[in-house]
C-alpha cells in the first residue's frame, strides 16, 4: 500500500469517526463517541492516564476515546507557552493544554481531516473560555506553522499513522523554538508483526501496523536534530491495547510509550 493510499484510508476512517458514521476508534474493535458509549469513553481515557478533573474540564464532544496515553502528563506546560498538537482530532488535548498555558498562551491544533476540524471548532465555539485555541488544516509532514513558533509539541497516538515519520520529526524540529520540547504519547512496535497483522488495513488505521520500534524512533529524532531523547514504554498499556482487536494478540506486538525530546 503506497503513501497516498494509507493517507486516504486514515482520512476516511477518522472522518467517519468525527461525523459519527462509525463507532470504530483508535483500533478497529474499539467503541467511541456517541452518548450511549460516553461512560466507556471516559473509562478508556482514565485508563490512558487522564484524571477526572481533566475529563471535567473539556467541552462535551471533545473526548472521542482516541489515544493511547496522556501527553499532558509529561508536557509540564507553563502559563504563556505556545503549544502545537499534532493530529488534534476533536480537540481533547488542545483544550486541556489551553487551560494550562492560560490566556497569555496559545494552542494550535493541526489535523488533516476536515470532519475532525469541524468538530473541534464546534466544540471550541460552545466554550468561550477557549479563546486561546485555534485549529488548522494540514498534514503533519507539512505543518501550516512558521519556524520557531512552539514551546511544546504534543501528540497522542497519531504519528504511527503517518507513513513518513522522519519527516514529521523534521517538521516538529522546524516549528519548535530553541529549547522547545516534544511530549508525545504513541504506540511503538515491541515485537515483529505477522504478515496478517502487518497487512490488515483496519490495523493500519487502528494504531497497530504503523508502529515503529523505539530504537528507530530515537534514531529519527536524533537525525532531525533533537537531543535529550527518551522513549519510555508503558507495559500496563497492553491491557488497553488488547481491547483494540480482541483475540488477535496485538498487545504482544505494540505498547504505548511516552516520547520526549528537546531542540537544542
């Protein structure tokens, strides 16, 4: 499957999620969205490491149950900082970040899916407190952001979906200020995938087949210019990942990880 095919497939899948046309989520068997699944979505977010206080602080409809961790936990956001969220979806992490950086800070969410952008903007419009948040259409390999803009880049279980991951990290380096930092939650590959898992289109969209090994991620980050690189695997995340494709053993091949790095 070539790059354009993967992008089209991912865009279609997450467009359907945003519009409510499908219940498929970060992996093909996961339910998300819709009022009837709200308790399940909240429970999954807690499993990813979000607190009840964080879940109560965001607009209704921002939590779609997507993700594999909580990048806020490692971001150490401060008032006045500028934050970019790569693959911002319905705005969940953007709204949390906005509360932490305050009115003197600024949050930019970037997503390539029109339906997700529309949902995020609608969520923001319903909560006037989030005036320091904006959402931009764009691909992570070509960010619609000027050089040296951000203090912090967040991302939650999205970079694994991008075919050209080294280019994502080069773009992240470009838009970060000197001293800026990455705070990313994503899945990493911990054991080789069988052919039937690797070539399953649902698992490509579902945050499994596109995962890269942690040492490869570290190498890409270093090549992009980052230092103080740290990839920390969360073994406990396998319980959540097992629910993404029950009975297929994907939890034996991928796990969630915190990915941190800094621009010199």
